[in-house]
C-alpha cells in the first residue's frame, strides 16, 4: 500500500494532492510501525529470526532502531503504571512541575506530539541512555550486538535519504518523506499518549505497584474507521495483560476479558480529538505524596469547550 501510494503521488505530482498524500502515507507509516511492534513482542511469528527480520524491514524505513526500541519497550511493559520506573508518558510530581521553567513546560507538554525522535536519542526526561548506543544502561551486555545492528540499519537509511536529497533535491525529500514521517510521528505520540494519559488512570509508587495493576492502568480507545488500518492498536488493555497476542486477535481477546475484569477494564468511546483535548489539559502532574495517585489538571482545565 505504501509503494502504491508513492506511485500515485508521483503520477499526479500536484501540490493540491500532496497534503492528502502526507496524511495517508504517514498513517500507513504508523501502521507499518505497529507490525514492527508485534515483531518486537515476538507475536508476529514463533520464529525469533523472522520476528527480527520483519521488525527491521518494518522499522528501518521509518527511522526506528528496531532492537533499541524493542528493548526499551520491554522496559515499558515490565513497569507500566510505575511512576519511578516506567519508560514513557509517566507523570511528574507537582513540586517538580512547579519548579519547571516555562521552556521546559513548553517542550514537555506542548511539543509532545513531535517528541518521538528526541525520545529515541535521549529517552524520556529523568531517564538516561539512548536507543542507538550499545553501551547505554538500557541494554544488557548480551544485547549490545543486536542494538549495534539496528543502529547500523538506521544509519544506512539516513544515508539513503541523504542520497535522495543530493540526487533529487531537498524539496523532493521534504515532499515524499519528511512530511509523511512527521505525520507518522504525530500518530505514534498521539496514540501512545492516549493509551496511558487519562485522569481516571491510577499511577503507583513503591510497593503499591505490581505488574497486573500496571497492566490495567491503561485505556482502550476507539479510532472508528481507522481501527483496521492501524491494526486495532486501540485495544490496549488486552495487549498489556497478554503481551504475546498478535494484533489480529486483540479484538477477540478484549471481548473475552471484559466480563472478567468488570470495572477494572477501562475504555472510551468519545471522539479521539475530544479525548486528546481532555487529557492534554487534565494530565500535567500527580500529587507529591501517595502510593496510588491520579493526574491533577492544568490550572486552566475546566473550560466549557473542554468539558
């Protein structure tokens, strides 16, 4: 589908069509990421070598270092809902929020939908390491060769893009790669943010956390007609409880666990844009004290257009 869409865009070659192309191609980049995501969980195939091969083929073209990301994502799943050890989209304490400069708040809270490339290089605030460096504290010594392999693949893709810019000009690269890539980044940050950011989702500290509590500290979202395009990634509760379920079984798994979980299962049927606005303003910090805490809202939260 990605190759066909490139063919259509090249054939039409019109600036009037390009915005449509960017949205469509960026969405397909995001769907490709989800395939690599399944490979990282070992749920694409029972063969480890095939997971790694398809994972690289899916992630390298969209500038994701497969093994580096796979390992940090493993850390996220092993620590979901733990304020101190989760890998991404974890909250900060109120005192830390108050002490942040306006520039830091601007970057963390208002530039969040373009954060992913920065995250790959620097991880999240307060977490050391890089997804590209085999020596990073993220990785075990036995994993460093794998990380290096993915970094080399990533660098090769960057060289390909530089070659395209030299051959056809920077504008060509902007039109056919950079713009769709940015749409992909927004999709990735939007969906992962909404998986774990809601005023009704609890976060835990210290001994009050354990794996199942953390796995249930997420929420299913409905993306409407886009659900099958990005492989039903909104069915996130089942994914966190059972990491090895392939994306094409998540809907059936969700239907099976809902009666068992009862009130512990969280889902939202409101429009995605509305969920985003609500969480964007309501999820800024958590109380300084307490082992089970919830997001506290931004001071301006509560305007009628948000409610």
